[in-house]
């Protein structure tokens, strides 16, 4: 799947200095668009906050700026050794691996099951808006579980992922990206 890697100003983490589209592999590695190379940036050696965005997951960013030199660096944001902005609440741990929270179907930086701008309604609209058992096959931000099918009801539906990622009990809960 596609992600966007951002280099942010070491003095102002809200200021994006450079962006680069990249591929997220099934094993969690982020590589250049050729599928194998490191993600290159034309940049001066300096300290940068590193952020990662995805089409329907909440973005993450390093808690401190990191020194990047002219050669590519391997940064493992999944192991917990590099602190993230927002702390432990910024990611979901699955089988010991830190992952981004899924469910941001409308791309507003908040996972919300009910209410205004919720992420459940875009799934229903994608499948046709009238018959909730319909499905839609293809690449879409409403395919929350990333199985290639937008599904509102039934086994493997996408709205359950939203509910689980806001806590699973209260449908009014929300989860917000930890990006400035």
C-alpha cells in the first residue's frame, strides 16, 4: 500500500519540509516506489522529525528530531525503541509490533464511529448507501481492513475495525492522530 513519508522542521514539528510517496510492504517495511530501495530524500544532513501518513490510518511522528546524514538510514518505528509523538497512545501493538491505528476513512485525522464526520458513513456510501450488505471491490480509503473489499456488514466488515480502534465499548469514543 502507499504511504507518505515526511521530513519536518527540527524546531517546528508542524512544518513539513519534504514529502515522499513510498510503499508499505506486508512485512511493515517502507521502501521507495520501486519496491526495494530505501526512500530517498534530497536534503542537507540535519535533524528532522520523521512522520508517516497512510490513506486510512492515523499518522505517526517521532517524538524528537533525529539526525539524518547523506546516506539512507534504517528507522524502525515499529519496535518501540524510537519514541513517538503522543507516546504509547499513538500506536496499537499487535503481536509485539507497534502499528498505526486503522479507521480514518474520511482522512480527517480522527477515528470516529458515530456523530458528525464519522468514519463509518463513508463505508456505507462506498457500498451504495442503501443496501448495507453490498460490497465494493477496489482500492479505497473505506477498505479499512485492507482486504480489497469495502464491506459495511457481515464477516470481515470494515466498520468493526473502527469500533475496535476507538476502544470497542462506547460508540461515541474517538481516537485522534498524534501529529501536530
